[in-house]
């Protein structure tokens, strides 16, 4: 396969993923058929099976695509001259992403299906492992720039809190869709700064 053909195939695959995300948001994972996804993508139902095995495969690729975008952002922050500032600069964007209504509905649909589907659950959990490892490396680099050292277990505990913070915003957006992003983002930034610069209360060193 030539490079041009490969690029066209990848573009068509991304087109289907975009269409699937739209269909899953409107109709749910089980309500959206492959025929509906194909129609939304503007391709034939037969052709979609040349790109994906089934809906499970499609939703797994959606998870992997979002994960790749997240890991690319983490890599960019870790390459920054000031890792701490790079992390803080991304807070508002992260808050906005977690509170975006259409994205939230799709993520919740994926998590709900993962709770019923062991194969998809494995995809979601593998993505979580990757995310935790990358964020652990990022947080370690941020601490190092502050001449701070924390045991690996402590760093991972802070990563869990960081991930819970942003995952929690996603859930809160469903309960309270009127969350004021401009007010919340600076508070989240202060929590992130605390996770980087200060000891967790209860440790021997002063907070």
C-alpha cells in the first residue's frame, strides 16, 4: 500500500470514528447501528466493515484516539522548560474538556458499556494504565524542577487524586450543567499546584 493510499485509509477511518461518536451521542452504543454510522460517515455499510470489525472495534478505537491526544499533550508539557507552568497552563483547557456536554455524554456511554463488556473494559483499563504512567512521569518531572523528591507510591497517589479531580468534573457536569468554568478553573489550578509543590497533609514534612 502506498503512502497516499495509507493516508486516505486513515482519513476514512477517522471520518467513521467522528460519525460513530455523533451516533453514539444521539442514540447510545446499542441504539446506533453500523448502518447508521455508515450513513452518517457517507460511506456504504459494506465498506465500513473493511475498516472496522464491529461496533466494539469502533468504540475501542475512539478510546484509543482520545488517549493518544491526551498522551501527546502530556508529552508536550513534559518537554516544556517549566513543566509546572505548562501543567497549570493546561488546566483551563482540561476543565473545559471535562465539562463539554457532548464529550461527557460519549465518555459516559463508553464507561457504561465497558461495565458490561469485558473486551472494552480491557481497552479502557489499558488506557488508564498508560495515562497513570505518563502522568506519573510528568508529575515526577514537575517535582524535580522544584528540587522535591517523593517516593514513587506518593507520586502515584497524587496522580490518582489528579485523575479523580478531572474525572469528577465530568460527572459533575451531568449533575450540574451550569457549572461556571471560569470560576472553577482557577480553583482546580490551585489544587494542581498543591499536588506539585506541597506535601500531602499527614506526612512528616510540613505542608
